[in-house]
């Protein structure tokens, strides 16, 4: 029975991926891409990875999907959506087919000749768990055993926003996205937003011993922010520019500060003091959740803001 | 055939499809979607292949995939920021073809 | 040794903190804060150099978790040399940028530079395959951001091209890492080397990692994204990209190649890499000869120079340990000399373009009379790139030549000599334009003296390297994982 589900998912995922790529309509491609994310989330559950399932649904399908859809809306507004693109040439098609089949062939060869791994890290993880300060192994890996990776990864997120900001002009760029004056939407929001905030906090709290954690919680928070943003309640106009920047950097800053504080005690970077690991991890996660929410929101709004001074007129011309 | 192998194969398929799209298409948005397909395929291979070898649920690789997903969304967002600027400047959804390289 | 005295964490913490700080403080505070950061970075690099030469390679367990479970950092001779190189070149480029960019641009430049620097140091020190992936992504984002922030049409196009190539490259790398992990159950480079197992899975993994890193290093024929990105960026950014950023993926490739002894088991792959290098030398040199824009000449010269570094791979042969050692030393020296020479050349080219106000070669006429200091800087860098004595480039090519003789691979000698002719041709072609006499008086703009001196300093560095080559060569021959794995 389970195998049947697996095979259905396998075929479904590949079929959706193919449709997503060859569909003539770009809008349909994006919708299929989001659908693919949801199918993958089920797949992750089957693989015994509920954490990834949550992240895939919230970040992979959710946030990426919203970003893509928003870009489509923008293209439509500027009349670039159904720009009939010339079909790529035959040479390109042959090159693409040959390289893709080579890749698949190589990978299949590699997969079916898998040796038995000589090292089993999961045994080491089980052994070290009591010292990690949390009882959920994935949180322990992310914020203790391999916290250095996570630190750099948050750096990548900050950097993405930074590049976006560097491409913007310095005058407070006003948003090209009008609020939707829909009373029904506002009524729904008053119910939805508190629920989303509670879910976000729950996810954060759960991360200590169950699937969940800062990234999923942050994505949920971002979803709430983006909903508010679309409905016309702009967070960026409520708080000052500098406050916003501080919020973006809070998570990274707190993480880095905690990491460095261990150096003063003469211990390696990122070491938690004995007995304090649990509290510090929660502190870092709390700051990360807020920052990730704001970062994902900023990535959404940066993409939305009007272009450079040069052609500011063009965008509002119609 | 166990679940891990099936999803590893699913990942291989996704990588293949995504790689095809990345090379074939010239539309920047379509190529970004194709990149995300390769990414998703890679993540499936990471977990499925590792767990197939270890025979148990592997939390280390799952944590790495979480990192990977976040990096991928950051990459997508950065790509979209650049692409939109390009649309605004040139009104085109693809890069000019290389003449000489 | 006491952990608090180790400079290794500070090499990461300072740039990361610098990035946070320069994003938060007001615009006019960002440069002074960065200058403080630059000096502490230089200091930390020197301390690390002292410790490594006196106490041997340093290991560092992040978060106090030992390697297969946690992430280890390694500072052997090779890593330390690269830390010193990137600190010197990045500082020079940073000071240049400070004088070159407007306050506006500078404000955005600093945090990007600090992220770039952090990722470079992270990559030099990394000993974990997945950590290298995150480091590569951090590097890519910072570099793409630096290319894009010139914010004109050309740089935007270049940055999109760059981003797409780099993302594909990182994904191929990650796929290879996934296969290695599935086959061996570990991410740490040391334990991978210990349990290495030449099955089909590892061969495919190596192929994918190789492909991804070659794309990111812009090795011919995967180089097409490089010239527009390096030629179209702002001058200090071009210098950083050519001198340091492409070296990061090359460095990872080199470590994989030697530490996992790929050269021993896949000799045909070595020859293929050599052929790609030869292609890069000839094609890059030929294209540099045909460019009409000064910075594009320099950018295509980078494509050719990457080829010389790639020639190191076929010369690492298991049969002859002496030839292998010479090739390893020659390749690293090549890389080092190129870092200084190319940074100097890009900065000198940027100065010349600033003088004439036009990017093309034709408008350079009269420059050798009116701006001799710049032409001198450009020429010195050219000497090293052409491999004329005395220069770091000459010593490097000499080592590669000797290694080719010794391992009996005479065909690479032909490539080396032909490549030299091409480099001489494209450097002298630029000179020919600057020596053309014009009737025009000296109405050109004059760059700040500091800009000219920084360019000159870097070029002189590449020449000086010819006199003190022994020193970096001793450094990389210190015992460490790479030296152990060489034949």
C-alpha cells in the first residue's frame, strides 16, 4: 500500500515537473511549480522528514511561489507576460536532451552502485544528543553540532537582501503595489493573522523537541507579514528605515554575538557554556525567527519597488 | 524497492528535467524555475540516497537539506530582483544571444 | 595552545561583524569602521602565518565538536598562504575603492566586501564539503552583488549571466557532495580521504564536483560568463573578482584533486583538464588580442591565465614525485603571481579609463607621455603575466616547464611557449596604442595619486614575487594534508 503511494507520488511529481517546464503559459508553469512543492512536502513525510516537509511547504512552495507569482503580476502589468518568445532552436533542444540524459544516466549508475557507508554519523548524533541542550536532533545539528553552517546560511539570507537594497535608490522607494480595499479580506485577516502568529510561535517552540524551528517559524511569520502587506498595511511605513534594518540584522547579530562570546571564555567559536545551551539556542532562534520573517518580507517588497530614478516615470505611465 | 530508493530516483528525474529546462529555455523566469527543479531533485537525492545507505532516518542530512532550501529561496529571490531590473531596463525577458564568446 | 590566541576564529568573526556593522552605521562612518577592520584582518593573517610556520598546521573544531559530527577548520601552509594573499589583495582593492567610489556607492560596497572577505577566508580554512558549499554560495552572492551594483545595463546583464552560471555550478557541486555522503557517510574532507573508495558512485560524484567547479572557475569552454562580468564591473570589483574570487573554486578543486588522490586514479581526466587549460590559454589569448575595450583585454587575459593554472593538473603524475612537486609549486606560484599582477593591471586599466573617460583602446593615444606612472604599473603587471624574468610569473612558468620536461609531457611545453607569445602580443598591443602620438594637449583627467600608487604597488608585488618565490614555496611545502597526499 505504502509502495503504491510512493509510486503515485513519483509519477505525479515527475509529470508535474515536466508540465511545469513545457507549458506554453508562464502562469500555468508557476502554478504547477507550487503544486510540485506541495507534492514534494508529502514525499518528505514519506521519507521520514517532517521538518523538511514543513520547510518545503512554507518556504519552497509558499514563499518561492509568492515571489514567482508576484513577478508574473509585474510582467503582466508591463505587458511582458505573453511576449511571444521565439522557440529555442533545434540545436539547443538537442544539446539540452543530450546533456540531461547524460546526467540522468550518470546519476542512475551512481545510485545503483552505492557502497555501504563506512561512517555512520547518526550514531555520533545519538551519542552527543544529551549534551546538545535540545531534544530534537535536527535542531541540535542546525544550532549546535553544525551551527557554523547555519551562521553562514543566515549570512546568505542577509546578503540577498543587501544586494536587493544596493540595487535600490536611496529615497524611500514607494511601493508600486496598491493595497486591496476589500472589506471581506480585512475581516478574514483579523482572524488569520493572529492564527498565523500563534502557529509561528508554536513552530519556534516545538523546535526544541519536535519538528519545527526558526526557519519554519520565520517563513510563517513572513507569510503573515506579506498578507498584511498585500492588504495595504505596510510594515515598512510603520517603522523607520533604520528600525527595519536593525530587525533584518537582529538574528544574524545575536547569533554572531553568542558565537563570539565563547571566545572570551577561551573556548572555540560557537561553543555554548555548559548547561546554557538550551536557553541560548532558544534566544538565537527567537531572534532568527523575527529576522527571517522580515528578510523574506523584504525580499518580497524589494522586488516590488519601482526602478531607479532614471526611468521612474515609465512604470507609472499607464 | 523501498521508499528511499523510489524518492532518490524521483530526485534523479527532477534533476534531469530541471537540467533540460535550464539549458533549453532562454526565458529568464523559466530558467529560474528549472534551477529550482534541479535544487529540489538534489535535495531528494541527498536525503533518499543517504538514508538508503545508512538504513535509518538520517537527521544530519535532513538538517543540511533545510539549509539548502533556505539558500535556494535566497538565490531565487536574488535572481528575481535582478531579472525585474532587467525587465524594467530592457523590456525583455531574456538575455541577448552570445555572438562571439 | 590557548584557544583565545588562535587567530582562526577572528579571521571569520571580524569580516562578518564588519558586514553587520557597515550595514547599520551611517554612511560616513562606514569607511573608518572598515579601515579598522582591514588592519585587524591583516594582523590576524600575520599572526596565523607566524603560528603556522612555527608550530605547524593548526586545526580548529567549530563549537568544540570533533570532525565527522562537527565542522573542522584547517590552516595548513596552503590555506595560510591564501589567507595572506587575499588579505593583501583585498586590502589594496578596498583602499582603492575608498578613493574611487562615491560616498553612495561606497556605503553599499563595504558590507558586500566584508561578506566576500568572510566567505573567502571561510573557503580557505574549510575542511568540510558541505561547509564549502555554503561558503561558495556566500561568495557567489557577494560577487554577483558587487557586479550588479554598478547598476547600468551592461553590468546587470553580466551579473545575471554570472548568477545563473554560478548557481548551476554550486548545484552540481552539491549533487556531488550528496553522492559522496551517501557512499561514505561523512562530509569531513579528512575522513572522506581516509575512507575513500573508488566505486562508480565516487567517480560520478567527482565528475559532478569537477564540472561544477570548472564552471565556477570559468575554465575554457565554460568561460563565457567571465569576460562580461569582470570587464563590466566597477574597477575595484573587477580586480577583486579576477584576483581572488575565481581562485576560490579553483582552490577547492585543487584540494579535492590532491587530497582524494584523484590524479592517481583518473589520469585520463588529468589529460582532459590539461587540454581544457591549453584551450583556455590559446583561446583566451587570441580573444584578448581581438578586443577593442581595455578592460575586456584584461578580462580575457584572465581566461588565459586560468588555463596556465589548470596545466598543473596533468603534471601531477603518480609516477614522478619530483615532477608532481614542481607542478604543484608552479601552479600555486602562478596563481599567486596572477592575483597580484591581475589586480594591479585591472586597477591601472581603471585609472587609464578614468583619464581618457573612454573605455576603448584607441583613446589611449598619448597616455605613455602624459600618465607614465600608470603605464609603468600596467607594464610591470604585463611582465609578470607574460612570464618575463624577473617576476613571479616567470618563476611559475619555469617550474611548470621543468615539470613538463621531467614527466616527459613535451606537448605542454609547446602550449606554454605559444601562450607566452600570445600574452606578449596582447600586452604590447595595448602599449602600441598608448605610444601613439597625438596632437592633443594633456587635457585628460588626473586620478588621485593614491589610486596610481595602489595599482603600482600590486604590480610591483607581482615582480617582487620573482625574488622571494622561495618563501611561498616553503610555506606550501610545510607538512599538511596536501603534502601528505602528493606522490
